[in-house]
C-alpha cells in the first residue's frame, strides 16, 4: 500500500477508536499498533504525529501516547466586517492594487479532494520524486560544518557555481558571480518583475502563459500585454509590434517547453527575440522552469538564451523544484550588469536569504550519483505518461484536439470545439472525479478559443491516467 494512504487510513482508524480510552488514558504502544494494523513503524509514527497535531493525543517521551483533554468550545467570532473598508480604502495616487487574485495559481496548487484524480498538478507525483535521494541529501547536509550558520546573502558559493554551469553551458557564459540563489522559481519571478518594471508599467507576456506570472504582474500593479505563441514559440514580428505599441521594457518568456503549450522557441527565432528586445531597450526574463523535464525523445536541448546573450538583456530564472519536490524551494536568478545589484537588493529586503540547510541539501542532491539517474528516470516516465494520455484522449475524447505534442514538460494543451465552455467542462470534470485546468486563466486578454490543460505529472501512474480519461469520457463529449 502506498505510504501516504497508509498513514491517512491508520490515523482515521485510531481517531475512531479514541472514545475507548478515558481522557489521559494510554494508547497501545507503537509496537502493538505495528502488529495489529500490519504497517511499518514509520507509518505509526506519522499517524500519531498527525493526531497530536490535531490535539487529540499527547506524546510523552519514554512514557507513551495518551488521549488529550477535549478541546473547549470554539470562541464566538468577533465582527470583522470593518476590514472590508480598511482593505479597500485607497490612498491618493495609489497605483498597486492591494487585492490579489490567486485563483489561477490555486487551481494548480490545491490538492484535489479525496477520490478525485488530479490532472491539474504542476509537480511530480511522490512516486517519481527522488524522495530517498532527497532524504539522504538532507541528512548529509545537516552534518556539514556550519550547516546552521547564516549563509552568504547571495547564496552558497558552491551552489551558485553549480547553477552558473547549468545556465551558462559549456561555454561558461554565466559565472557564479552572476547568480543569486532564490527560494524557488516563483520567488525569482517576483523579484525580477519588481526590479524591472515600475507599478503601472506594461509587461509583455506570451499568450497563453503561466497564470502564476500573470498573478505576479497584476499584484505588482503592472499590466500584462499578450504576445501570441505558436508551435515554434513566440512570434517575433508580433513581439516587435508589441514593444513598439506599448513602450514596454520587459518581456517574460519560457523558450523551452512553454507552459501550457509545450512549445520550444525555434532556432531561427532565438537571436531575433534577443535583437528585438535589445533594440527596444528591454529585458527578457527567461523562465527556464522545465530544463530538467525534457522527455527521453527530446534530443539535445538548446542552450539557454542567457548563454547566447552578450549585452545583459536576459534575466534568467531557474528552479530545482519542478524536477524534485514542491518543498525543495531552491532556485536561481542570473543576470549581468547593474540589474544584478537591483535584484540582489530587492531579494535581501524581501527575505534576507534562503535557508542554509535547504541550500546545503540542494547542493548535496545535485552532486550525488543519484541525481543524473533521477533525471533519466523522470525523462522516461514523463514521455511514457505523455504518450499514454495523448493516445487515450485521441481514442476516447476526439472532441479535444492536441495542436502540439510536447517533448518536455508535464502537460498537454488541448483545444476544445468552438462554442464549448472550458470552465463548464472543468466543473463537470471535477464532478466526475477529475481535476483539470480550464484554459481561460492562461490568457491575460480574451482567449482565441476554449482550451483545457491536462497534466500527467501528478498522478500515481498509467492506471490513474486511464481511469481519468474513462471518467472524462462519461461527460458530454465536446462537439
């Protein structure tokens, strides 16, 4: 049985048995629970920890686990209606909105209800995360000399050097001095936009694009402006026109396995994008979120735009999170020139620095022999899941068409028939037991048609993918 479900089931069982014990009464020993429920000691420990966190039991080292005193009645809530006025009152000349719409991000972060298959996750399922390697890395990191001391504010030198080699490639186009370690990719994007665009400024974004980026831009008071993407990435002629029409000084893009389309910026467009941005006096924020998520049929990956940039146009964002675990929030910003000082200053003001033990663990992980093995395993598994889901959709849901089959990333971007409603489809899918992402939040203006994003990374395997498609088939097929 899968470990997490075992923990939940044991916790439910123990919770239902608590009435057998008086308040302060001692529960059976961990060894007795292991034998009775036929689970591992780790499962027992985690289930008891869950009950303790809920205030149902208390643990006394050396004595055992006891039923806790019942909680007193919840206090009557006060009147918080005054907050509506305080939160919405604007000062004179206020530009940045104080209300933040996180709905597009929450749709991908929220855990699906019990029994619902999640085709909306942006993270690897635990079964394909490098859990054992991460645990070993964390243990080794904790034994490093100075592991709990304050790190350099830019990040550990060795970790900055690793990111620099990853970003700059064999040519060594990026040095460790050009890199800042960040608390994941979302934090890096937030820092970049705050550094590069003042409130009220336009920001050019790919259309469609990652909803988390749109949320960052709007929360900063900036105005995202769409630039359409096709199967070969952003269209340079429309990018040039958008710069000219808006006067924007920032373009945010994902040249490799773009989210949600999976497109890779074509070789003939790469230099053109940099040339257009340089002519406009603008920065290109390169969100390289999926560099470690190429499928095993992708072939050699193109270098980063940062590796081909000689004039400091590119601000590069990289993260370890997507290829590891949602909780390994370690990423990097790379830039050259005065902008690096601004990025550094904003990050320090916002968060001081990234936790040193987490940086040490990341360094241990990427330096271990298990790291390249994990990447190869993920590459094969993601390709297998992509092919399974794409094949099942084509057989069972012909009303959903796949304009592009990606060679990297973790999602399929499916076009619905004209006149269909993506939000209604997503709602109906959830009622049928499948969580999918409606396409509308991926557009910052009116969408050109109805789409739905289907992720194959967050499910347990082929069986769940097949069951998800069977449940979707039970819906009214899009006409």
